[in-house]
C-alpha cells in the first residue's frame, strides 16, 4: 500500500533508518520513546518508497507484550497528498510576523533619524535595503501559501531552460564555471505540475549555489530520467563548490528562516522544498565542509499509457 515491499519490514536492520527520511527520524524516535508512558501513539510522517520519493503516512504504534517481551506493534496507513504542505503552521505565521515587524521597526528608526537631521545617502540606502527585504519577506509568505495548478504534459526542458538562461549569465559575471550534464532523455519527459512553482524552486536552489560559490569555483547541474518498473521519475541535482555545511547546519538547512549567511532570512531552500513536495517530489541536501553542497530533486514524471493518454504515476 505504501510502496515498500512486504519483506522490507522483516530483518534485523532498522526499518526507520532506511525508510524514514532523516528530517523525520527524530519525530519517530521520540514517538517510540513516549510509548513507555503512553503505551500507544499516532504520528504523521514520511516514508520513502522504492523510487526514493516521500509518502505521507499515519503511523499508529502500540507497546504490546509478546511472549513476555515488550514489542512495538502498529499500523502504517498512507495519507495521500502531503497533509502538512497544504496547511500553514501557526509557528511559521508567528515567525513571519516577527521577521516582518523587525524590518518595519528598523524603517521607523531610520525615518526618525532622517527627520532629525538632513537626509544623507547612507540613511536613504539603508532604508531602501530594509524596504526591499520587507517586500521579499512578504512575497515569500505569499508564495508559501499558494498551491500549484497542476497541468499534464509540462516538459522538463521548458522548466529548466529559462532558469539556466538566467543563471548562466549570473555565474559568468561572478567568474564561476558552470557545467551541464543533462541526459538527452529528459527532453522526452513530461511532468504533471506548475511551471511557475517549479521555476521558483530551481531558482531558489541556484541562488543559494551562486551565493555560496566564490570566484573560480564551479556550479553544476546533473539531470537524468529514472525508472522503477513502470514508474518514471526525473532526477535533478545542483552541485556547488562552496564552503559546504557541517552536520548541524545540514540538519537545519531546510528549516524556514535558517541561514548560514549574514543578513539572509533563510527562506529560499525552505520554499524550494515546499514547492517540490507540493508536486509529490523530494528534495534532499548533502554537504561536505570545505567541498560544497549538493541539492537533489526527484519528481514523478508522466507516462503515456496504451491508449495514448497522459497519466501521472505515483512513485
């Protein structure tokens, strides 16, 4: 039911470490630990199917005694579309309001300074920068709460080409080498999705790579068509040779408002992950300090059935 072979549940290795993405493993471990007191608990988290894509499930766990030994038993039920992606977390809204309020407070201080003295270039420039950041936060919040209008037959090349056209020039201007390794098969692959949101997701990832990579560094995009039986998929990986991230930074990287860069609000990668998950895809980040970062995006593709109709397959 959830895209994992039955025999995968049998064995001495840890199912949770293999089938639950790293960002959800702490939630599952805490849930298991709480069984000592609660005896039963329900969790909503992701499982990774055989194609490497996330499936949201309800995991009902219970601590039972089997032959005198306490054993965790339960039932995992797929929930379909991502139940968390479509709702705004109250904490997210509170954090956003706090961030925006800070920006307007700075504007007020600068304006007070201008009223007390003659306007100078520095104050005006700071005011403009603060206004720009406030606008960007408002735009990001607006995007975060929108949902894609899925359209069948969206070509992968139609999504990639405008983004690559923009960032090739940006990399060249900064003195960064850019490398493409895109399978020719991608030109024949189509997605069921929203070109606007997929474009935004890629731009956020490329922007992070641009900012993380110094002059004479390199950014690369690697793309391929994947297939697991009758389930086609698209893999796009963006690599940079920047400073990379340590383990703690890597775990926090997709978190909204987390950033390793000064004067950055940390919304780009979070938005990219959200937009990918709204397309039933998965975004994974790996990084090595001093060597760079890789962001891998896997998206379910469309296929033509025997009647020539385009269907979207759940991976």
